[in-house]
């Protein structure tokens, strides 16, 4: 390989490595800011229209606002 060809290959590899490092840093930054998703179930109370979460072990949950028992909400 000639010297200019080697320079171009090294330049492209360096730019790809820098782009990969930026993508990895952005992924870690997003995880730190947003956190991890909770496995909680989502519930919606019909009488008061409150949307709330509860433990994943329960299938029915009592509304914290009005006290009515509600089923899990599916999107």
C-alpha cells in the first residue's frame, strides 16, 4: 500500500471509532437520565379517570384517589 492510501484507511477507521465512541457515550447518558423501565402494571380508574401504577404481582389494584378496585389497563 502506498502512503496516501494508508493515510485514508487510518483516517476512516479513526472516524468510525470516534463515531462509535460517541454513540456508546450517548447510550450511557440516556440510560443515566431516563433510568430503567419499571415492571409495574398500569391501572386506570373509570370513576375518577386516574392513571396509576402498582406492583407487577397484582392483577387488581385499589385506586389511591377514590378507593375503587380496578383491573389492569392494556394498551
